[in-house]
C-alpha cells in the first residue's frame, strides 16, 4: 500500500501539471508492505526509496514506486479531486526488478480531515485550533499531557525543558531508544507532529530559573494556559510567580514518591490558592514527590548522604497525566460551545489527588481496596479538595500587611518617601 496526503498533492498540483511528473521520497515500512510519503511525519522510516507521481499512464523504471493519476469522468471511480476540479483515479506499481512490475493499492488521504473526524460529535474539529498551551517539563508526565492535548485538537504548543532524553527515561517516556541523547523539547516536537503535522510548536531548551525569568515572562504572555510538570521546588515557585503576575491559569502536576499516587493543583490567579499558598499550607504533601532524576535527587539530598533515584512505574504516572489533560481541556473550552461542558460542575475543586496503592509509612497506608462503597476513601480514585488562598502568601497575598497584623505593627505614616530630600540641617 502507498499513502499520499491530499494536502501534498494540492500544494504541488501546479508543478505536477506543468512537468507531468513529480519525484517524491517514500518511507518504506515492513519490508515493502507499506510506503508513506516521507515528509508526512516527523519520524520517517530508516529506509527510504524514490518514487514518482505522474499524470497519465507512463513508465519510469528508475523509480521504485510509480503512482499514475488517470483522469476519469465518473466520480465514483475517482479517489482524488484536483484543485481545478478534475477527477482522478490512481493506478500504481512497484518496480521490483528491471523487467518486473507489481501493482499496488494507493490511498490518497486528507490528513487534516481524518485526524479530526474521531473527535467530531464530542468536540468541534477546529474548536481548539487557535488555543495555545505552555508546558514546563517534558518528562514522563509532561510529554503525556502534551500528546493528549494534541489529540484533542490543541493547535499551538510552547515547550520548555533543558534536559536531554537519557536511556533511563525510556521505560517511562513516550519516546523510544531512537531518540536517546536528543533534547526533550525537540523529541516532544516530533512526537506531536506525528499526531498532527499542522500543529505549531515553539521549543525552548532552557532551564526555568531566575537567569531566564525575562524570557519566560515573554513566553507566558503568549499562551492561554500554563502547565508545570517540573520536578523541583525552585522552578515551580518561579513559574508560579510569573503566571500569577501575567494572570494566566496554571496547573501543577506531579507524582508522589515512587509514584504511589499523585496530585494536581489548579490556580486561578487572584482567586484561588497558588503554588506558594499550597507549599505553606501543605508542606508535607508538597515534600512528598517522586525522585525521578539525578538533578531532582541532588536538590533534596542532605550534605552527609545522598538520596536514591526512585521513579515509579509509567502505568502509575499515567493517571496523573490523563487527569491533568482533562482539567486543562475544560479550561480551554471555556467560552466555546461544546458538549463537554457537562463536566464543568464536576471539576470545581482546586486540588486533586490520586492514590495508586496504600504505600507504607504514608497517611494513605490504611486506605481500603477499591470497592463499590462510595462513602469511604479508597485507592484508585480521584478526590477533589477545595481550600482558600493564603492572604499572607508572599506571591499572591499581602505578606507585608499580614506581618504587620501578626506583630501589631503600625505603618509609619511620617516616614519620608525615598525621593524626599533630607532636612536642611543635615549635611551629607
């Protein structure tokens, strides 16, 4: 079988008509069982062959695959309508040897239409085409969220991560060993384009730290939604601060130690508790995080002993990525007509947690097994918790006012402004 996108033919139609032929490169898969236009995806086959598209019945022995477009008057015989209105059927063959030809089926596929067809009825095909999402951290969770949203039709992505894909990542990451050594943002870009070649993607292989704050602030301004899937506190606090200042909704998504569970914090700037509030109010929960990398381990290690890297199973991280994707989708459809708004009332909390197993020495150790009893908390269920923002939060609250109230300090109304001149009797 040979697969050729309608979009490619439409774009190159004038060239094809003028020259009566158009050379192409095809990815060969499965020992010649399938041939796909090499430029159709971001990850072509390791074996490529030369082919040619021609108008009319012509032979080209120098090409492996020859796709003939033969004009027909009956639309029922046609599998391609040209931009100028003519109808064509395909008759294709493979040159196996110099004197031998093998006929082969050719499908001309409208990629954009086919990709969106599966969502039709649930979500309008172009509903999220102009939506933009910024994702910090393209590890196991971040890349899953990105791919999920791409499959939902989100059309614009901004990806931030300075790390490279290592061999130890492969057992959990969406990418395979062919991508080892590459920067995660570039791997993510290819994986997203494999899902939808029309997606617009900007990659930033930089760290989320104070030295890059200015650049990150400019990126945040461009997007509709921010998702933080990094694994260290410093980056989360920075991303939280930038998003709060820019008034952008942000999700913090992460796993507990060895991924025995995980949680998601959704922040509405100025309305709900931010990440800093969460850190101050629930420090034990925020400290309970997965140690999935050497950098992550060194961030929390003591000076006299190291901390082992203890990542969880991919299957235990995936529920967290899936739930983050669903929550993000509900935000992106706000103000748009969609049948998915039926879920709006179900996602009213600002913090959600999930437990994969009753991990020993944790507050969830006594959780009973999953059952049909709705009144008790069990493993393998999502729970939503609502809590108020901290008015004394240094990021989203009035920390100075709270400090004065705590220590009964009154503001000094007689204090001179910084721009005031000193009294005339003082010589500098």
